C-alpha cells in the first residue's frame, strides 16, 4: 500500500473510531483473528498432511519418498510455531529499589490504587530523555505480562515534580484499564507477524504459503492497529488530566518539548566539542545537565521552539498526536511554562540522586570512550592536514582534490559556516560533482537559506544514491518552517528511495531459486585465472558461471553465480562452499553453489538455472 493510501485509510479509520469506538475495536479484534485464523489454518493443513503421511508410511511401503516429503513439512511447521512464540527482550536500565527512592515508589503505588491498575514489576532509570512503560509477555502470544516503568534521568531533571507526575500518570495510564490489555494483545500480534515473515523469508521457498496473504493483510492491520495506538495516547493523556490536572499535564508536554530542543541543539553539541581537545571523556554530563535544565530558557528561544512544535501536525508517521492536538484535547492553551525551582529528580530520587547520577555518568563515559577517542584522533589528523593545505594554498592554486580536502577539513575543524565558501569554490570548478552539490546544499539549509534545496535536488539528479539523505534534509528544512505538506512529500520520496536501496541490497545479498541468469560476459584472461584457481581444487569436476539478472541498478557491480559439481557426492556442499569462498577470488561479487545429486535442493535448483544459460560451462577436469 502506498504511503498516501495508508494516510487516507488511517484518516477514515480515525473518524470511524471516534463515531463508533466499540465497533472499531470489534473490527480490530476480528482483523487480528483473521490473521491468526489463516496461520493456524495453514498449520492445521500441514499437521493433517503429516498425519496422512504417517498413516501412509505405517504400511511400510514407499518409506523413502514419504520421509523426503515429511522432513521439509516438519521444518516448515516448526518455523511457524517458533515465529508465533513472541519473544521480547526485557528493557535495559539501572533497576531502582524502594529503599533508594521511597517517594517515587510511594506515588507509583498511589497511582496503582487510584487507577486500579496492574503491578509495576520493575522501575528502571536510564540516561535517555524519555519515559515509557514496557510490557514483556512471559508466555509469548499467551501473555502474562511483566510491566517495566522506564524513567530517564534527563527528563526527571527537566520537569517539575508536578509535571513529572503528569508524565508518570500518562505512562501508567497505558497499563490501567481494559484498553491496555487489548492494545498489548494487538501489539504482540504485530510482533508475531514480523517474526513470522522474517523467519519464512529465511526459510526460502515456503514463503509462498503466506506472502500473498500478508501482502494484502499487513497494510490493513497496520492501519487499524495504528489508529488504536493513537487513541490510547489520548486516553493516557486523559488519565494524566484526571490525576494531576490539565494544566500540569499541558505544562509537562510543553516543557519536555522545549527542553528536548535545548538538549539537542545546545547542550549535547557542547559536550561533544570536548572530544576535539581531550583524548578521553572526563566530562560528567548528567551532573552538569541538572543545572542546565533547571535554568530558565531564554524567552525568545523558548517561544520560537514552542511555536515550531505547535506548527507540526499529526501524521501517520508517529502514533503520538501532535503537541497542538494533545493540548486541544486537554482543553489548555499553549504557553511557555514558568522556570522550575525543584526538579522531579531532586524530589523523587532525593538522597540517592548524587550516587545515581555518578553511575550514569560513569556508564556514559565507558560507552562513548571508543567513539570519543576516534573523534579526537580524527580532529588531530584534520588539524595537521588543514595546516598543510592552507600553506599550499598560499603558494599557488590547489588541485581539485586538494581543494575538496581543504573544504572538508575546514568544516570538521571550524564548522560549516567557515567551510561553505570553500565548497562553493570547489563547485565552481566541478559543477557536476554530486558530493559537492550535496555539501553546499545542506550547509545552505543549515544557515536557513532555501537556495540549498536546488543544490540537493541537483545532487540527487547526478547521484540517485543520495536521494534518501537529500530528501530528508529538504523535508526537515520545510517541516521546521511549517510547510508540512511539502515536507511529507520529501519524506515519502526518502522512504521510497530507502525501500529501493533495501531491495537492491537484498537482491545482491544471495542467490535464490527465483533468480534468472545470463551469460557471464567475462573476458578470456579473467576466465583463465578462474580456471587456474578451480584446477587447484581436486574435488571439483565441473563448474558453470553465469551473471545474475538484476532488477535494481543493473549497471553497477555485477553478481555472479558459480555452480560446481564435485567428484565426491558425499561431501557436504555447505562446508565445501565455505572452503571455496575463502580460496576463489578475482571475479567480484560471486556466490557459489554445489550441485551434487544428493546435496541441497535449493543449490541444485539454482545450479540448474545457471546451467541452462548457453556458454556457462567454464571448467571440466
């Protein structure tokens, strides 16, 4: 289903869910049951066939053909059963205890009593700017949930105690009430479908049993379940409103949005600037963060960031409604909240706050140590090369590659504003360079210049591989200026380009029984080298080589299929392929299949397709 059609379906379903919420949930449940019905129907047919084969084999006749048919059917049945057993990893974080944060656990228990909700089995503190509830089913598709409350220390540092309680009520609201159990069931079903299709894709030819059905079913189920998830966000906001009041709930939404921009655009960039001067991270970001987040944001910046957030519209790319829609549902007007005095972290983590902050700081330093060191070494190398290039530029005109390197290192060391004139100089000498068009375009957009769009479009024209990044840059630029419809068009193009790139990568990732082949088109010198390598493999009797017919980017590096027949049929084909891949080289991207009579069925089918192409027999011992 195209993105536009999906958006239209979601819009229709949202109206239907508002008019008839019970009927809508019934439809979602029936649609989920249809998916299960199809899968279990296939399982029932497979089991019936296996029982019939068992009965047939009990007579003692045709035992070998029966076994040959039964083994792949048993494997397929096992794949489906394993895929249906939904396994979700438990979330990671620093587990908090009631002794460490008694006030926090007291308010969680109070919410549980007031909402008559389920138990929270674990409270985890993380270094993310977020809060969430995560359910992990102990019994797979059959449920028995384990509930985790995830609290990000930066978010607790950014919000007042009252605002934090609003967030906490929203998250716990996802657990309380009948809607949460139904939503969790739907979520597990979605997870099951993804696991099932991934497993069947790996299985290969058995995917034909499910592909057509799920190609039709998946978009509809995704749209119906998407609307349900969106409705649950509004319901959780109403829980927050009932428990702490609409004003605190609204201020929590606005304050968290404003502070997120502060972190993204000011705090963290300044932290990582230290990597340009220090070989190892010695910074304590979460200790420093407390002061940054409790200080009032400059009024003009806060208002600008709030208006940008309010300009964003609710779309089908996120189940969360837009800020403006959530405020409207709460019945509150947007405003920049007052600066907080005491943070939620200070109130609810109290005597443990200093120790927990130190733990997160230490964990952060350990996690970023490698990338930090790489950045430091990169910058030191850049400073040396930049100095050398600047010296050369004073002595005469630089070559084109040197001029590009000068622009690149100027940006790395001194930033985009200083590098833009350098890139523009490169562009004046090489206007058909997609990399330079892209660099100039993104730097102009960074400075708020719409002229950058034309350069990014030119970069895409020269190099279609840049379509994803270029469209995302343009889309972000337009979105920040309230031009959501134009931005969505760019994001749609980026998604389509990303899908094409994924399909192209998948097409090159292996050989399948559905592939078509053509003559290899290699010259005699290359074939002679390959034959010499094959001659060094005493077990190879014959070899056939063909070029895979590619749908995506056929003019790029070719993909070859090499089918080999060994002199000893009992040798494991898979083990021999591994050995050959290590020892054969010189013809590029090549996949090898062994086509012995008793080897892998898929290998033999691929080999048969290769051998059908005239002129592919390249070696005979």
